[in-house]
């Protein structure tokens, strides 16, 4: 009699064999797909999720000391370049400006008198020359009379003394003219050194007054306000920050093993955790940092020790973003990003090229208006105290 269980035993082995065949086929297919993906797409990309939005944090600092009397902007507010953010007490600065304006006006009038003094001294010289000629003629006449005994010796002596006195007075007048001309030679009233020195004091006082109004250097959003009303602040103290969000970029920290084919100019696709995969930013590599993050840390690692453990380093790669996309979907400094660099074209450079003519990457002109206004104030004071235009031309011709 045959045992039926012994006859059916090959069936499970056949099923297991088929299952292993199917599983093996699936694994081979997955491997083939992954290999195809790597050869066609994967090997042409380097990605990292260790990427963060960075940007300029413009510190608003005072240029002069003072007490805060008004604050016009607070955190999250958008401000324009030149808009007043903080006002300091300007009482002392206004008094100093008034004093320097009076000193400039007085200096212009005093220098103006130096130029007019040249004419007076020339007239004095002519008068002394006339006096000397008259004294010499009188001495000559008396000398002839003295030989005949018509006048006394005392009168002749007085004539000689008069000639010497007139010569001394003429010499003194000429020295006075030379000294006055030394103060006015090759210059005019408005370019005289004393006037220029007084004008410089007016400019400085005017700028100190204007600096009691602290403007925003750039367009942006206010952040990190730390100033309070009534606070006494010193020059250079950070009061708040203005962040231009249209100037942000991404610092992607790639492992050193990923840097071999990364080049400047390569396209980059980025997504932000803030928006997710719904928004994909387009950018390009603009540069690779000159050192790793650990090399620039507060406490750089000291690897020349016996207890050394190799740690894979990361190098920041700066990525510029599309300004139009930033305007449509603004980012904030510090947000997390995922960066994917297309490295299929690695013919570019790893380092930026040297440029002889460096241009200002960032610049502000909000502080120039105060300087122009100071010049206008100085010109107004000089013109008001120098006299009429005809007098000015006459003084300039001396």
C-alpha cells in the first residue's frame, strides 16, 4: 500500500522554486531599473537637504551719540531706503550748528576786511611816500640855507629827523602791506584758508544734526529691533536690522565626496520646506566657499592629535535664485531648502576668476544727501556775508 503523503511532497518544493524565481526576477528588474536610472539621470545630479536660505542682514547703527526720542519702525514692517527709522534728541546738535554758522559768517567778514585792507595800505604807502619826498625836499632846501647861516643847526637837525621818520613810516607801511598780502595772496574770500576751516566746521555740525535722524540704508523688512525710547546710545551700537528679502541666496552644504563635478554656473533645482514640492525654484551655482564649515567655526578642529576620527566635511556652495520667483514666493533667512545640482556639464570652473575692475556688489546712497545739503548751507552763508557780486569780483582780483 502506497503512502499518499510521500507522493505529494515534491509539490511544495516546486511552488517554493517558483516563488524564488519570481522574487529573483523582481530584484533583478529593480536592480536594472535602478542601474538605468543611475546611468541616465542619477549620476548627473548631486543633491543635499543640508541647505539654508541666507541673505544680507543690514545693521542700523547710529553715527553719533544721543538719546532716542522716537522710533518709527518695528519688526516685520517694510521700509524704504532713506526712510527715517529712529530719531535722537537734536538740541545740542542744533546749538552747535548755530554757533558754527555764526563763526563762518564772522570769518567771511574778517577775511573780506583783509582784502579791502590791501587798498587802504596801498593808499597809506602813497601817503608816506609823499611825506618822505616832502621831507627830503625840505631837508635839501634847509641844507642850502644852513651853509649861509640863514637857519640854525637845530632846524637843520629837525629836518634830518623828519626824513628818517618818514622813511621809517614808509618802511612800516610796506611791511604791513606785505604781511596783509601774504594772508590774501593767490586766494579769494570764499577759498581763503580761514573761511575753508570755518566752513568745514559748519559741514561737520550740519552732518551731526542730520545724523540724529537715522535712516534705513536699503529697502527691506525690519527685524531684531533692540532699541527703546529714552535709551542713550553710542555710535556703532546695533539698534535694529533691515533685511532685503529680494537679495537672498542659498548656501547648500555638500559633502566633500560630492564636490568633484560641481562647477560654477551649473543649474540648480530647489524646494523649500515652507512651500513643499508645489514650488520649485531655479538657480545656479555662483561659487564654492574657500573653506569648510568646521574650518571657519568658532573652535576649529585640531586633527593633529592621537585621538583622531575622520569626519566627512561639508563645503558651502552658494546658489543664486531667480529674482522673479523670489518675488512671487518670498523666502526668509534661515529656511531649510533641498538643492539638486545638475552636474552633467562639468566643464566650468571651480573657482571664480580674478577681476581687475571690481564693482560694488551692494551700495547705498542715502547718506549723500546730507553732504550736498551741507554744501548748499555753506554757500548760502558765504554769499550772504561776502557782499554784492561786484564787491566779490573786486576782492577776487586782488
